């Protein structure tokens, strides 16, 4: 079957995880579909963006941000709830709230506040810095500012005082001690707070973050604590200020069934709080809305077996039925969706620097007549590997492995030299490659040979840091769609693992999306001489920028925001990546002090006549250039 663009779409599942945001054009390039203010969609080549930025002095690795995709995700989420509410004749409203912790970048918060204004989209803050961000950007008096997390008096005082400006600020009680802490400060300031309360569900969760919900979750009150808090609020005459009930089931929930079960438990609690005399009115269902990273549309941890429409419809239906049965008003529904809003917003683009290929297709040089016997035996084995004799593959593999190990042992004991060992290794890999090429002809592959192909997977050394840009891939095996950005009109000829430039054994990506879960290799092309071969990691807008660290002191990459106006691609909010001096300052080094210390060393070398004064000047110029340069690999 001949290779087509549709073959590439199927191989990388881009139609599934990319939805209508990403595609492949007829030239074999990945494109992002951006719409302008008039709704006109323009497909923009990602490799062309990278080339444009390189010409402007911003080489890869490059983080691309697409404001339009952020807008479309906000719109899609709100429209899903608005349609579900309208269809069910639900009497309450929907108010989305974005958790700042998911991606705190200023561009993200500004866009959510600006575009989300039409939907009265709010923000959630879980720390004092996040509260400051929210207060400065949330100007809509109908939008909610949800204050979660542990709160000291400074946090509480600021939130209470800011509520006097007209902002709808909800202080959520996360633990029993916060009831009195908030009320004490409110009485001291003479301000009535808008209160919420967070509950620990007993409903089980699923996925990577299952433990962030349920009985063992870090924050929230259990049933007994909840009743105690209600009684305490009543004693202090503050029960009328309790307006919001909040629960959090976890992040990236792949199964709609567990979402429904949690919502049903939560709305039962909500109904009982109303019966206790609390006015309530807002049901905050927290985060957890998943995205389909692998395109499988299943309950695998990197996927989800539901869409936005089903998610919204199910939640509206459950809350409506429970409230109708209890005879109480339908509450305003709130979700704190972060991942589902911002994941599509960012793409990391990087290039391949080098390749280590274990497959040996070139016929090795035959051993000389006086070569060591083990080397000559190894050479004879590769001659026995043939498509006409598949029954000999297991025997050939066993013998090749044995004689290779014998040659290594002879080398270790000083019997053969390094050149002999090198020749043996080359013959071995040539033999293994020939065996692997015949394996598809077997009806049943022997167990020893089943992993042969994985041992021949190439290492592609790529210009990025897993720890900086894809920390969840390294830490919790979160899968992200990763694929070439170009040459997709050609069938990939290689299977690869991606190694980053951190010189750390964990600095690699060896799990990739697959409709059956995960696979250990990425189908990829062999880079051409002089080609800047580009790869993209998609759906990285949630958490990755925030969690990225300074492993190997590799800093933030260059960032550029891409948009379309009147059919033309424009670049905005271009942010220079970290210099070496920047990252040194992050770990408490003073760049000027380092330069001064090294200058003294160089001067001492001049005094001892190890280098000349001119060499010292050249050396210091190189030192300063490196200090002010990009932390990643730069092409000459």
C-alpha cells in the first residue's frame, strides 16, 4: 500500500488528539488552524513558523503559543454547558473558573480574563502570589474569584478587603481551623465574607491523580468535620454567608462513570447543606475534565471516554434531578477546568542534532584468514541468515550472541585488540539486523526474538530538555503527542527513542501515544544531510511550563505567540529564552562575580606564561559570549 498524507494522519492519530486544531497539509507539514476575528480559518505551517523565528534570531527549542486555540477552548467549554442547560431547561447558570496554578504565564491569564469576559469567566487562586494575579486581572464583577488552599491572615485580609471593590471573592474553607480564622479576621475588619466549603468525597477516582480526591485527599473536610463546621458557622451567626460547596475529584479523569458517581454524591451533600439552613447557590465541581492525549477515546490514563458535550450534559442532568427531587433551586454550576482549557495552547518545537542507529545495513568487512577463530565463526553465522531459511533464525541469534560475548571476553582478558572487538560488534549488529528483517515472515516469533526490534531502535538526540519542557513525561509517564513537523508525505523509515541534551540517563522520551495504550518508539525519518529536522510535542500548555525545572541548568526556551489577522500570520509577545547568566542567577550565582573569578584565573595563567595576553582576551570574550548566550544547542 502506497504512503499518503492520510497514512501519516493515521500513524500519529492527529485527527483524534488534534481535533480540528492541528492537521497535516499536502506538503507533509503539520499545520495549526488559526482563525481571525472574523472567523476565517488559516492553516499555518509549524515548520514555517520555526523557520521564520530562526531568521529573527530565535532558534529552536521554541515554545509556540496560540492565543486563538485558548479562546476556542474557553468557547467550547462554555457552549457545551450553555447548550446542556438550555436543552434541560435548567434554571441555574454556568460559571467557568480557571485555576491559575495550571499555567500562570501572564499571556494566559490576560487572554482568559479578556476573551472569557463574555462568559463571566473567573479565576481560582491557591496562594498569595496567585491571589495578587487574580485581583489585578479579574475586572468582571460577575466573575468568581475562588480562593482555595491554606490561608494565613495576610491572605484572608487581602481577599476580604478586595471584596469591597465589588469583586465576587469566595473564601473556601479547606480545613476545620479556617472557619474561625476567616471569621475572626472578617469581624476585625467589619467585612462579611462570601464563604465556600470544600468536602472530601468518598467516591473513587481514576488516573494519575486519583489520590488528590476521595477520603485521603490533602484538602477538604470529611463528613464529621463538615457538620462541625456548619454548627460552628451557625454558632457565630455566619451560616448565611455560606454560599458555595466545592469538591475536587482529581485531574485528568479518564472515565465519565466515576465523574457521574462523584457528582451524585456531591449534590446529595449540597442538598443537605441547604436543608441545614445555608443559603448556598453555587456548586463548584472542581477540575478533572480530561483531554484525549493519545486519541484513543478510551478510559486509558492519557485519554478520556467522553467529550465536552457528554461531560456538561451529565453534570447538568445529575444536579437537576437531585435538586428537583429535594424541591430546592438549581445552583450555579462551576467547574475549575485548567488542563482542558490550556493544553492545546502550546506546542514545543525542537530539532534533531544527531542519530545513533543500531541497525547495520552495510555489509561489514570479512575477517582475514588469520583472524581470531571466534570472529570467523561470527562471520559465518550472518551468511546463514536468509529469508529462505526462517527456521534457522533462533539458532543464528543464539550463536551470534554467544560468539559476540566470547570476543568481548577475549578482549577483556587481553587476547584480542580493540580493532578486532570493533569488527566483531559490527558483524554482530549486521547479523541481528538481517534476522529482524526476516522475522515478519514467521507465523509465531520465538520469545527470545520478540524483543529484537526494540533492541534495534535508534537514539535521536534532540535539542530540548525533558526536565524543563516535559516534566510530567519524566516524572509520571504522562504521554504527549509527539511527531515530526515535516516530511510527512514520506513514509518514516526509522523507529526512535528521543534523547535530550541533558546527559542524564532519564533525559529521554521512550513512551509514545498509541491507540492501544503506549508504544516504546516513535516512527520517524532519517534526517538528511544539512536538514534542520523538526519534531513537535503537542498539548503541553497545562502544567509543563510551570513545573519545568533547571536540571543541567537548561532554562526556558524562546517563546512566541502566533496569530492570524486578515489571513496573515503575525508574531506577538516574543519572549527571549533564558541566557546562561539568567539560569545561574536562579541558583544563587552572581554572573559578574563568576566572570571576575575566572578573569583572575586567566590573568594568573598569563603571569605564568601559559597563555598570552591576547589569548586571555579571546578567552574572556568567549566566556562572556557563553554567559550571555542561549542555554540550548546553537547552530553556527
